[in-house]
C-alpha cells in the first residue's frame, strides 16, 4: 500500500507525537526538526544521530515529500515558471522572479481555485484539492534557486485562506527558529478576503498581507469576484482597522485595473472612503489578457494618472511591474489546464 503521510511538514508538537507513537525518546523530535528544516534532509536513514532501529521505523512509516519540478519554463525577463505534480495527481505552478538583489518565489496553496474570479485563469479550473503543508513547502525546498531566495509570496494558484490549516503550518515552519528561521517580513500572503479566516491569520502570524480588491463597490466587485457575496470587502476592511499596520507588518491592496470597468473617478473616491483609517498601499496591476475575457488594461498614461490621483489623495500607490507574461506566469495567468488535459 502506498504511503500517504510525510514527515516533512510536521511541527515539533506533531513530531513529538510521532516519537511517542514509535517508542522514540521525546528529545528525538528536536533532532528530527533540525534534520528536516535546518538541513532539509527528509530521508530518515540519513539522520545519523537517531538510533538505527528508529530510523528504520520512520522510513517504513513515511513517504518522501520532496518532488522536483516536472517542467521549467523561462521568460525573456528571467522569470521562471515551475510545474509540480501533487500526490493526488493534480498539477500546480509556482513562479521564481529575480530582480537585482531580490529573488521572490510565488507559491501556490491549492491545485486550482474555487473563488471563481472572472479575470483569473486559475479560477477557471475550479478546485482540484488543497495542498498539504509538505506540498506547499516543496515548492521552496525543491527550487533550484532555493539558496538565493529573499522573499516568498502566497500569490500563486489557490486561495490561501481556503486552506488555512496547512498554510499556517507552513508559515510556522518558515518563520520559527526551529524551522527555516525566516523573518516574517520576507513573506506576504494574498487573499481575496475570506473574512472568517482573516482574523485567525492576522492573530497567528506577523507576515505581510495583500488583499485582492479590484473594485470598491459591492455589486461591481461581486460581478467579477463571487467571494464578495459571502464576505463583502467592507467587512474585510472593518477587520483590518482593528490591527496595527504602522510598524513592520504591512497591508496592501492589489488592484487589477480594467479599462472602463474599475478605473473611473468615482472608483477613486470610493477607494478612499473604503480604506479610510487603514495605513496601507495600493498596488496597481495591469490586466493580463486571458482567452475569452472581455476585459482590457488601460494604457500606460491612464495607469499613471490613476496612480497619481490616488497618491495625491493620501494613499501610497504603485504600479507593479509585470513579469513573466510571455510564459503565462504573470498575475492571474497561472493555469495548469493544459497539463490536466495531458498536453
């Protein structure tokens, strides 16, 4: 029978439970954590300070978690897109974005997505399944450029707060001293606004937050983002006002600009009203065309005018540089539909 459980992805508490179950001393949990997350060694037979009998039990019980990318596609701008196969046979993508001394990895939290945003290729796939903690972390540890990474953003396929347990466990492993030891300021999580899980995430972590906004009006946002019907952006904004974003932790709002749809003066006025009292920035993103979509991106002049108007009204606003569009790795373009169809 194929093994379904991995050792990699477990917290010290979970590792202690494994040790107790297998008759190993409790201190072995710390040894396991060091091998797994400091040394990135998941093969129990290589864990030399653990008794041979216990290594054999671990090897018999747990399957390997690390899987290399099945395909690597490189953009003209240096961005790389990695395709991974999940344990359940689905496909996911992550994007590596080098930029001078900064190197960012955009990771996925689900295979597909059930949020159904009209402007997103991933949403068209529907949801195949949520990723395990190990499958999330595998995108980092199996990356050829792992040692050069400076930042990770949970902005790939899926809604992270639709897979909160595994995402929080991954974040705990990444930011704990016993784990990767990363500063939370190196990580950003993006959400469409799953309000019931948002407060849990904010209380449990110190990583940066990005909220996919795209339209400040309830009915207009609901027309392109079905999540608005369940959890209105006004409710999300009310939650954020209760938190302090004036020190190290930041909150930003992602705003894909679609010509004639969400870029008028009234949208600017409503954005200012909606975000009043929240120290934040807005990242404007050019809409990247997906097949059959009726939306278009404004020209550069209109994007700059939109940015400058918001900035003049007191909201720090930037235009995010588009990377990897030629390999379908830019914002909203990640899709494994072709891989799912066997192409």
